[in-house]
């Protein structure tokens, strides 16, 4: 099943992501897809706030991975630079960690991803408006979406 919400501003994106954070557990995996400027980092900033992260969150484009401490820790990966690469930077350990993991451009490491996850696709509707689609894979994420969505 697919779930969708529309947001009209970056603030609404952050607010919804912060709300989602309240439903997450250690070891959860979210993948974020969408073109440049779709709002993936804005979404992750809101998620981080909801997880109690105090540090400034920005895209790990050049470092690939940034880790943040909060009430629930956050692994934020941007694997865009790993396209056409077979490099494994310890994904198994990261995804088995007690943190929530968010992976931008996850299609580039598909072979390393756990089967169960929440795939999120962000689409630009207007200058600030976005459609956010949720594709839960696995019972845990299906239940999460049913509880989260209005």
C-alpha cells in the first residue's frame, strides 16, 4: 500500500518529519528519493529535531555519512557519490546499529539495504509544495504508516 501527504512549505515538511520521528525505533531504516531540491535534507532536519538531535543537520554529500546523537541517534547517509561503485563502507554494521538510518539516493546501494524499510519519495509540486509518498516494506513499516497517516 502507498501513503501520501502534501506539504506547502519547508516548515510543514520539517513538522511532518518530526512527527514521524515519534514513531521510529532503534534500527529503523528510511530511504529518501527525489531530485535535487526535492526537500530530502529538509525532511531529515525535521526528523533529527523529532529525535532530539541538537546539532545542525546538513547533507553529507561529500562525507557520505554523518552521525548525530539524540534521544534516538541518527545515521544520515547520502550515497549519491557511490553510483557505479562497489564500495561497502560497513553498511551491515550501520543498519544493525541502534540508530535510525536515513539514506538519500538509496538506489545506488540497493544490494546493501535490508529488505524491510520505509521508502519515501519526495516530488516537487511548486516552489515550496511537495508530495511525499511512503512505500512501507514489511509489517513494521506498514503498521507505522497506518498509525502515522491521518
